[in-house]
């Protein structure tokens, strides 16, 4: 049995749920699941022993309680144990367990909540959805997981419920991004994407029956999902969209197609309306740059100047610099485009600093004063975890833009406060870059931006 509900769980834990269960605890989410290309499976599928969590290998039985799971070692083992545990519960038992979630620490509560509600939605979605209505504002964060899990099993039923209870999901369209809580059409987009994995034609037909922004975003979700595995087929589906929504669809298809078969993508792009070709080609080159940044860099020169080209340059340099920041930045500097270079510089320097901070600094120091150097210097300071704070301060002082200089100096000072509070305080008091209020906060051992104490007598930490 597939467990699609772990996907919205992960997305929400790391994204929209910064304020989840706000007010009930001050703990910070700390659940990090190891990325794996395989789909988690339950005990009922007779997994090989190597894939079974340690608790099961030791005892041969499923955990009897959440407490038992969280006493076992290994974070990924606990996540697997949670999935196994919830897989063996009836809907009524899952409701009982849902009532115990608030007794867990925040980091444990987050993952358990989404695994529980995801499983509950696969077995009794109506009851799971009804329970979210009893959770107050918190229910808005759990409801998308229930809806997506439901749609992953029975998209037609989920779509019917959504159309009859659309106001219940109003919050889903009010938060940014494309995740389960994000914009992109909210609930309709979530259902359309899940439905497209099972029956793209039916999903597109349902999306086409909607109105307004929901129609456009749901149809885009279908096409985006189809394009992931069959961009050629996705291209044939665009004709069913309203013209206003086709531009984004062209880009989604081009990006996927470009990463899979750039020649075919390039041929298809030439068949598009003239005013859509530039953005689609930029998207295709961004896709190509994941595996072949050198080829992408050779073809990107043909793109017209503008936002689409700048975005393609940024994606290309980011991908290229993961393996070869020196060549990536050399190519970037040859573009003689300060706007494009400035936007991309942050990513390439960040990657370079982690690989060779001395070479990255040498590059920064070799540049003439100006916006590009300022962006490179700021990125060097933000990404550097090796150099002494005093050395970072020296780089920050060379930044010409006042706002960027002050921000970078503040980062250096905060690092310095953790390692040598006395020296950091002396520097701040003698600097003209900081306000009187900031100097006072630092003198008192507080954060330069306000808030909690830093440094003081022991070198910082929260």
C-alpha cells in the first residue's frame, strides 16, 4: 500500500507549519526524514527485514503505543514505526489517538499528526474531516493532508465533497506556494494533481468543469503532473485550457521536457505562439541545466533579455555551481548583465564557500566595487561557517551599499558575540554603522536586532 500522505506531512512540517499549534508550546519542529526514492510500506506487505524499524526487528511485533515508539532510537525508525502503528488501527482507534496528540512535544506532534490524519483519511475520510472541525484554527493546517490523502485513494469522492463544502477549505488558497497549504488553487489544485496520477483525462475534465481561478490552477496542476512523466501528452492537453492560463502550462511542460529531452522540447517550443516562446525556452533551459549546464549555457544567449532570461540564468548558475562554482561564475561574469549577475551571484557564492571558501573570497576581492561585488560579498558572509568573525567583518566593511553593508556587519557581529562577546561589543561601540539602540542592545548582551540574549559571559546560543 502506498503512503502518499507522508508527502504533505513533510511539506507542511518544513513549510507552512512554522506556526502550527501556536501558543501551545514553544518547541521548534525538528523532524527530518531521510530522503528515499522508495515508497514506505506497511508490515502487511512483508517488507524485508532490512527495511523494518529496529523496534520490530528486536521484538517481532508492532509497537503498542506512541510512548514506546518515541523511546526507541533513530528518527527514521520512529517514523516507520509510526506508520506501522497507525496502519494497524481502526478509524475509531485513530480518533482516540488523535485526542492524544497534544500530549506530545511539538516536533513529535507534527509528524505524528500528519501520519495519523493521512492514514485516517484513507480509511474514513468523512470522520477525519469532521474531526478537523473540532480542532479550531489548527484544523486549517491538518485539513489539506486529509483532502490530499483522500484524493490519492478516491479523487472522485474527494472532489464531490470539496464542491459541496468548498468554504471549509477557504484557508488553503490564502497561503503562498504550491504545497498542500499553498496557493495554486488550494483544494481544487490538490485534488486535480492527485487525480491526474490515476486518470489524467478524468482529472482534466473535472478541472475544466470548475470556474475562475480554481479552473485555471486545477488544469495547470493536471498538466504539470502529466508533464512529469509524459510531457508530449501534456502538450496535447493545453488546447483545452483558456488562453489566459496557457502560458504557465507551456512553461511547466517545457521545464520538464527540457530536462528529459531538450531537442524534442526545443522543436515543440517553436510551434508555440511567438509571444510564448521566450518564456517556454527559458523554462526548458532551466530544466536542461540540471544535468547539462554547459549545453544550457551555450543556448541561453539566444534568449531575449527580460525576467524569463534572468530566471533561466539564475537556475543555470545555481545548478552548475553545485559541482563547479568556478566555471559557473566565470560564465556568469561574461554575460555583462548586472541584473542577471546580481540575482545569480548569491547562489553561486554560497555553493563556492562551502567547497572552497578561500577561492570564493579571492573572487570577491578581485571584483570592482559595485552591485555585483556587494552581492557576492554579502553571500560570502552569510554562507561562511569557517572564517573567524573578525575576518567576516572586514569583508562586510568593504560593501558599498549601505543597507547590505549594515546587514552583513550585523551577521558578523552576531557570530562574534557567540565566540568573543567582549571584542564584539567593543567593535560595535566604536562603529558608525549601528544605531544607538543597537549599540545599547549589544552592550546588554542582547541580539543586535532585538529579542533574546546573545553572548554575554558565555559565548551565545539561545
